[in-house]
């Protein structure tokens, strides 16, 4: 369907754990996506050519080899597999961060040291290959190859699940605060802060596992000093580690400071909402930013207009992920499928939202703790948006029982 509608548009191969949001961003940027991920959801199949993956993530290299020549990019999960990124990048141009940059930015000790050297706040990390002397709740146990909150635990006596200890991990200082995320665009000589979002984490209303990412709300009201600190942190990280294109940073706002907890050096899940707020083709910006690092790449002209675009949006946009409270089989939800995502470039890109996305095919087996779908809402405030998202999740869950 998509290739017929967008015939003649340049193609991009998109790989990752879930590629639906990036595929629709590609369409909004005037690109034709070819995708491979873990789910092959109905709304992805409706908007992109989808390649079969026999063994995720190791089978992605074979899937990429079967795709037509052209550039590629990745979404969440592949930042933990720099060798796979390097393998695929030998045969096609990469819009994003290569293996060396991934190894630097995904090293929590290296990142914490960089920010400390620049006088910027970051959660402390316990020395390598050691554990805090007491499991007193002051530290978080985190997998080094985690994504979306998987495997994160409070390090305290009585914690029943310490399976994360069996894989490469770190202990990070625990802080209590408001969870936010920032979306950046890294350019050769600067980085631009595109937007700040509120992160939804571990919400019992949608049966999210502890510390699991379960949604995003944007724009959010953040004190000016926090915005300035977040922007400086993103700029330091981009310059010091060689990041390029879109990337995200997660923070906890506590004691008047933004404490960095995680860096996501690829297309973040918040992008599809931020691009609607800015009404800007962020995946095209990502492409041009990455190409501007090469000798033949043209300079990126739009970086200095980001501030003028980031005016207060009249409405707050949000999405929430509904997780399965028990093993189940996916029901027919095709009536919620939006068949023709916005794809044309203009100064006023369509900012409409679907009701639902990431729709599994009927009969798909969904195990406890796995995502069922993503629901969207628009409201006048953050709190109203969250309440609306939770209501929609509960309503949909009641319909599929």
C-alpha cells in the first residue's frame, strides 16, 4: 500500500524492537519506510513494507541484507548491540550513531564522569564490578543493556528478583523526583533541544511492570533553570561522545536540578508527539543532521529556528502503553487502524492523533507484562491528558476481556 502511494519518495530501512512510530514519522517526512522489528503490528504493515526477522536481534543483519540498497536507521533496543549496528553499516549508510559512539554513550561510568567534569548533575554510579556494601534502598540496580525500564530494581533487602545480577549491570544512585525526558538533535558543532516531555513510568493503572516506560506527555511546564540545565547536558554529551541526529535523555527533577539517569542515542519514542507539537518533519531533520557530518553532506539550516517553533502548543498531547495483566490472545482491533498516515511536507504538518497504535494481529499471543497497544489523547493540561489516557486504556481493556 505505502509503496504505491509514495512511489518515487526516497526509502529508509528502519530496524529495532518496535518501528511503527518511526515508520509513520518517515511518512510525515516524505520518506518511504521499509521495516523489521519484533512485532510486525497491523498498523506497521498498513504503512510500510515489513521484512521478516527469524531471530531478533541477531536476524536483523540478514533482514537488512534482503532489503533494497539505501540508508538505514534504528529505534529502541539496537543501541545495546553496537556490533550489529556496525555489521549493517558496512553495506549501507547509517542515519544515526555508530558502534564507537554507542560504546561511549552507553557506558554509565564514562557519562557520569563527563558531566562531573563539566559541573553538571548526573546520578552517581558505583565503581565497576562491585556492589554497594548495604542493600539499603539508596541505589538502583540497572542492566547495562536495558531498554524501556527492563530489569531495573531498587537495591534493598527483601527484593525478590535479582536476575539482573546475572547480566552486565551497574548500581546507580537512587533519586526520587519527577521523571522527564528531553529530545535533542545533534549537529556537527552544536545540539538543539527540541522538546521536553513528561515520562510515564511503572503506572499500575496500565499494569506496567515496575520502572517500565509506559508513555509520554508533551509539552510540559518546566522551570527555565531546568530547561537551561537540560540543554547544556545534552550539548556536552553530544560534543564529547560524537552523537549525531536525534537522541533522548532521561532525567529525574529533584532538589531543583535535572539528574541524568539514561541516554537513548537513537530515535526516541517521544519523537512522534514532539514533531506534532513543532509541526516539523523531525525524521527529515534527523537525516539532514546525520548527513551534515560527512564531507558531502549539506549544512543543516533549520537549527536556529527551533526556538521559534517551540512556542506553547494550544493543547497537550499524550500516549500511554497498556500492558497485559495476564497471558492473553490479541483481539481484533482493526477498526482503530488509521489507514493513511500524514506524509506530505509542508509548513503546517498534520498534528492529528490516532486513537490507538501498535495494534497486534488478531490471535497474537501476548504474555503477562508485554504491551497490548498504545492509546493517545489530547487535552488542555498534563493532568487532564493523563486522566484521559488512563480512562481510554481502562475502556479498551474492558472491551477485550
